[in-house]
């Protein structure tokens, strides 16, 4: 490996892991254990980070010591990738490459999609999503229909970061009826990034049918934030005629995610109306939205 260059960039150098291993046997075993742990845990940790509501704790062996936005870091990381064949180490390098959010790495990452290892393919898909560019849409849409569920779930998440796109949203909506609750949850979150106002009727319909609390909450937020006046109108209807207390909660959650100007106009009749329950709900929604705006 290029010792001096890599050593100056990595908080924990890969040199000791992949190149100049220490002569002491105990330290060698410890390095081997780290590599084995990365290989075993890399993909499960990625999927867990996508599907857990709270940020998951990650195994980290790479840290860019300088500014992560510094484009020079990409060259050192890609060189390190080329100089190892260990799947686990390559996965963690791809994770670090994705965190650079460098669009110049798009072509390099696209080539990694052909790798036969599922873990590397998943981390490549994730990293392409982290570029947050519509350029990746075509490649990622192909992965939506991969028979491997890990690849499919990672592609759903990645597509949600590529920008507003009606065709992508329509394709993703298919997965809102998947039997796997993790897939439905990932899809609801992804739609937050790609759906537009014309998706509001489908999102509202699915919201009333979804059995999972977590998925319903994600759908409600997506409907409120992306659905414009149509989405807010559907949520107001659910607030007025909730089939259950849970539905009322979902409606309030979605409305809090909506644009404030649209929300104010929609909630004004409720605030001024004679229905005490609706007046209280409307006041609570606006109060919580204002408080969130005021928080740093």
C-alpha cells in the first residue's frame, strides 16, 4: 500500500491490516480478528442502519482525518480499495467513499456494481445513493427487481436520495404492498425524497390500509411533506373522521410535516370552527410546528 499517503489520511490506518502487519503474533491475531469482524458484520450493519428508526452504532475502522469534503480523500480511499481483495474491508472503504458525497466518484462506483459479492454490491448501491444525484436513477432502478432482498432494500433506500421523480415514485409505490414490513418502511421513507403532489392520493390510500405503526408514521410524514394541498386535504379528512385514535395521531404527524403556509390556510377553518376536538388538534399542530422551527 502507499504507506505515507494513506497514513496521513486515515485515523486508523489500513496499513497494519493489509500490508505491513506487525511481527508480534498477538497483534497479528488482533488485526486478523478485525478483518474477520468487518467481513462478517459489514452487510448486516448496513441493512440495520437503513431499517432502524434510530441511528445504529457502526463498526468503524476508517476515519478521514481532514475535512471529509476534501476531494483528495477519494483518491486515497479508491487506491486502498484496489489494493485489497478482502470483502469486509472493501465494504467499509465503500462506506467511507459514500460519505464523501463526491459526484466525481460516480463513474468509479458504477463499475463496482458488477462485483459478484453481495456485500460489495450493496455498499456500492448505498454509496451511489449518497451522491444524491439523478444520474444514478437508471442504475438503481435496475436493482429494484434483483432477487436478492438485501440488494433490493438498499436500492429502495438509495433511490430515495436521487431527487423528485414521478416515474421513480410510481415504481416504488409497488413496494408499499410488499409482505415484508422492512421493505414497506424503507419505501415509505424513500418516497419522502422522490414523491410529488401527484402521489398524494396513493399515499393517502395506503396510509389507511397499512397495519404497521412505523410504516404508517413514515407514510403520514411523506404525505404531509410532499403532497402539497392535496396531501394536506387528505390528512385533514382523516383528522375529521378518524377510524381510530391511531389514525388521528398519524394525521397530526403528517400535518406537522406539511408546508406551513399550506397548513395555516387548511387549519384556519378548524381553529375557528365549533368542534372543540378539531380546534385543539389544529392549535396543537401549529404550536408544535412553530416550536420545531424555533429549535436550533
